[in-house]
C-alpha cells in the first residue's frame, strides 16, 4: 500500500511539475499515454477499430469483392500472427523505471520528526525530496544526517560561506551548531510555487508516537497500525516482485 501511495504521489507531482515548468512536455506525455492506451485496446482487447477503418478504406478503393475478401482475410491472418509483446512490456518498463527511482531514493518522501520547521513543516508531515540534482542555495529546505541527531534532519539553509553550509529550523531562534558540506546533503525539498510539496495524514502511521497511542480493550491501535505499515515497508521489494509476476501471468493468460 505504501508503494502504491508513493507511486500515485510521484505521478501526481510529475504532472503538476510539468504543468508548471514545461507544458509542451506535459502535452507530449499525455499524447503518449493516450497512444499507449489505444495500442492496448487494439492489441490486447482485440479491438475492431483498426480492422473496421481498413475495411472502410478498402471498400472505397476496390470494386472487386473477391479481391477485397482475400485482402481482408490476409490482413486478419497477419494481425493474428503479430506478437503482442509491446502492450505488456511498455507498462512493465514504466513500472520498473518508477520503482528504480523510488528504491534508489532519487525522488522520495521524507517524514518530519520534529517541530523545528513549524509552521512550514509539521510533525508527521511527509515532504517530497529529490536527490537527482542537488544545488544548495540559501533558503532551500534540505535533508541531511548529523552525529548529534539519531534521525535525518530537515532544515532550511541559512547561509553558504566558502562551501560551508549553515542550517536553521524555521521555528528556531538560532542557527544549528553543525556545519555541512554539499556532499552530506541527502536530498532537497521539491518546491511548487515557492512552497514544499507536503503529504499529510500518512506519516503518523510510519512514525510511531507513544503520546498519540490509543489504548482499547484490544490493545494499542496506533502501535498495531504502525507495526503493520512497517512490515509492509520491509517487504516492499518482495511485494513489488510478486505483483510484477502476477501481472505477467495475467497478461499471458489473457492472450490465450
């Protein structure tokens, strides 16, 4: 479920980002998507759209019914022999490509674990981060690891002097004690119209907080839900591979 939510989030962000940055690329992407759907219905669903279109053209250009029937039969024969691999491989390749980006954390969701960035980022918020192109500038929100803190820190860049980066939380009065280098940055927040892209309502299940635990006669509901989600995260790659195998099996069985 976490992988699906991340996938939906990344696809939504991609559409919004293309709309904001390059609408021509977005239009080409949508045209390509429509073309893939069209090919899927033609090759997999045995759509009669193309045969009917060819039939209409042949009727207008040929007056020999026998020749027309032979050409039609030959066309159906060639169509039946055409391999239908593309409609299966294209969605599979796109899925593997997106999974590769997520698993290598080129684009990922980071959980805010403290209130040091309030009100911009609240605790349990999930903010989109990217590590494809890290070019730190003053005012940008970055994620990094430091020895003084057990979990990754998400703070804003306060200043950059001679390659030394100083950070500060929006809710803090003073800059952080540590100094960073560019290579220590794990990711930069993805911005849209000057604001980070945030997903709310999911992080609380990924980050266990004892203060928000609800105790019932069945036990800790929050803890159990968190444990389930953590288990799904650990088995994410296995679940992904199983889903791919099921997709391939269903695609091959639908051809028979």
